[in-house]
C-alpha cells in the first residue's frame, strides 16, 4: 500500500519550484515533518496537495508548478515515513499529518474558504477525510473548505485491493481502509474529479462511483487516453483551470 522513497528531498529550486520553501511542522504525536510551501499571489487561494503512495512530495512539484504559475499558493504536504521524514505511514498517521498541515494554514490566518484540497490517488482518501471532518461534527466552526479536487481516486482501499486480487477477500484483509465512498456526499463543498480511462491501478469506475454518490456542486473530467499518473499529459490542467475560476 505504501511505497515511499527514503531519499533526501532535493532543494525546491532543483525540482522546478524555486519560490517554494521547506517548512517543518510538528504533529500531535510528536513527529517533525517537512513540507514545501509558497504563498499565493494576491487574493488567490492555497492548494493543499496530498500525494499518492509512492515517491515523495518532490515528485509532485510539476503539478505545483501549474498552480503557482496561475497565482495560487501551494502546500505540498510531506507524510511520515516519506523522504527523510520520521515515522511509518498508516491511515490514521496520514490523517494526523494532514490535520497538522491544515492547522498550520489556519494558524497563519487563512480561512477554510481560502483552502482548496487536492488528493492524488492515495491522497484522495486523505483529502476526502479532511473535507468530511471540516464540514462535519469534528469541525470547530463547520465552515467547509473552498473545494475538493480528486485525481484518480478510489472508493475505498479495500475495493481498490479487490480489483487487483479478485481471488482473495481483499476488502476484508486491508487494515487501512480510506473509505471515501461513505463520506463523499458529506464534504459540504465543490467537488472536481479527474480520472483516466486507461487507469489500471485504480480503474476509472471508482471515480465514477464517487462522482455519482457526491452531492452538487460537482464536475468531472474523464480522460480517455490517460492512465494512473499521466492525466496532465492529456490536458488535465486546461479543464481544471477553467473550473477553478468558478470557485469563490
């Protein structure tokens, strides 16, 4: 489930995002984790990006580049156990990491409506959880985040595992569940899902099921030639950037 790189992060400028800077955040369970951050240009919002199960946040710098060039701030969230960050990734651990990152943004003076959540693959489960918590009973003020963007999302980790191991009761064997399907209609904010039709890691059917379950407002972009990690090679930003202009 988790395939983190343990290599040291390069400098942000070496990854093509020179305006970003490393920040260290302490989690509620005592870990100090490195993320990368750049503030927005003017009145734009901040995109908080939760990446997938492999590599590190540096491998998502090219995605941050699109948002930075459009004037958005970006926080690339570093997980426990990825790069040189201490700890071991688990579902509850990544939720703690995500809450820590979002609490930092709120402590810096941002309001929930200033923050757009972005979840890629595994990160879709983390981002959906954060949107659900903010909109629901765990929120201090019940004000939702500005939007939730999901790239190649799964309905739950168990369902995704069942696609790969159909001869096993995989959905009952997976400990970390990331059950987005049970939460997606309770996020209380605008939803955007993009998913490649040739995705063999998380079949597009997962994204379509989530989209059908979600409440309005919502928009989807089903990308016929794209696989799991290459939606930006097939014009994903063009559609996404148009939609972002509708988010207030």
